[in-house]
C-alpha cells in the first residue's frame, strides 16, 4: 500500500520521466540506422549532434521563466513539446537539416528536464517522501522500453522516420498522464533583493557530479548499440539490447536505491556507485562478444543508478528552502552538460581512438565522484 501511495503522489513526474526515457531510448537504439541514413561516420555524427547540447542549455537557462509563464501546466506543456520535437530527426535525410532537428530535441529535453526535476523537489517537500529515485527509475524503464521496441521495429525494416514518429506518439500518450489539476512549481521565480541571484556552491558542486554521471551514463546509452553492432558483430536486435539492458538494470537498481537512500550515508552510495560503474565501463570496453558487453552494461547500470538521484536529493536538502527549486534547476543545468555534450564528445573520441577507448575514458572520469561528494557534504 505504501508503494502504491508513493506512486500515486509521484504520478505526474513519473509520467514525464517515462516519456523522456522512451524518446531517448528510441533515438539511441535507432542511431545505427540514422547514421546509415545520413551516410556518415561516428566522428561526423557526433559533430552533427553537437548542436543538441547548445539548444538544451539555452532552454535550461530560460526554463525557470517559462515555468512561471506556463503556470500550473508547465511540466505537461514542456513534455508535449519535447515529444513533437523527436519526430523530426528521422525526417531529415539532408545533412544540414539534421542539426536543426537535434536542436529542437535538445531544447525540448532541456526545458522538460529542469521543470520535472524541480516539480519532483516540490512534491517531495509537500509530501515529505523521497521520490527522486522512483522518478529516475521511470526514465530508465521508459528508456529500456523505447530501445526494445525500436529494435523490433528496426528488425521489421522500419525507417528512422516511421520509428521515431511512432515512439514519439507513444511518449506523447505517456506525457498526458503528467496532467495534474495544480502542477505549479514552487521557488522557480527569483525573489527580489540583493542576494536573490546567489545560490551558493551547493548546486555547483552537485551539478559537477551529475555532469560526470550523465556523461558516462549517456556514453553507454547512446553508443552501446553501435559498439555491439560494429565492434562485436551483433545484429540490430543485439545492438538495441545494449542500451535496453543498461536502462532496465538502472530502473531496477533505482527502485532499490529508493530504500537504500534512507539507510546509508549519501557519500557511501556515491562512492560505491562510482566504483561499480567504472568497473562496468571497463568490462564493456574489453568485451569480445555481445554477451560480455551486456554484462559490462549491467554492472555499469547498477553503479550509475544511484548517483544522479542521490545528488539531486542532496542539493534539495542542503539548499536554501526559499531557493530550493532554483538550486535543483541550476544543478540540472550544470549536470546536463554531461548528458548532452556526452554523445558528441564520445563520438569525437571514438572517431579518433575507437569506442573501446571511449568507454575507458568514461571509467576514468567516474573517479571524480567520491572526491566531489566529500566536498559537497563539507559545504
């Protein structure tokens, strides 16, 4: 009963997180066909995707103001706009149109991500329940479902245009469940006064940890299908299972993390998660069969699952209560530099040194998480 009550309370945010997961899971699983459609290599694909983070960051900067302007329907409106944007990449076989389509995807995702994380922080405050791990688990399950469904559609010969439009429609139906009578997000508007713009170092340090977590997580999610198909000789269905396996693992692990968060110190969860995730990244880099790669992604998913939700909760707890939503939004903005800049950065590294070396780089970056965790708790 407690679980059902928690799910009912978090239902609007869970729906938004799940919709976003479906969209990005579908995109990641369809990346090999998109690459073939554009007739380019990994390095050039990464370069074309570079406009995505720029648009996302711009949207995140204005997200608090748009959230205030949209009022009580802010999260629902942004989620539906994001779904529309993801229909575009599959329609753009011309190289010059693809970056514009990815900018629309980035803007929709950036806006939605800030608003839904801030909305979760508000719901947590109102209900007194920790909900961040549950909502991020919904993203992971949505991502896995989108990736698996896309793998089936690719095996049936569907083009990127049909695949992405179909999955965007599915995500839109999920997004409708984000409707709530009053979904206002408290603390988005900047109060007047000399110290109104000062949020301190808490969201900066927390955002840095989320940046590393999302960069490494997205490295596996966006490039695992290509790694399995190109380097390990897997089929399209095998490739789609790469991001799906990691996402399912992260979803299940985050459900367990919902309970672990109240039993263990945050620094333990962040340190253990970083070590486990780095081990999985190295395992994926050294894999010689799809099965070995799946094992690496499973381990990586277990470790990565607790990092971002734990950090977001910490930021919400340690920030000034009057600026809690803005602090979470700032940490989201910084953290999602890794989410959006990760795929093009990994593509650049993979183009010069190969995807195996790119996963090794992801493992090395995770070493910064335990250090930053201790700095944040001292603050």
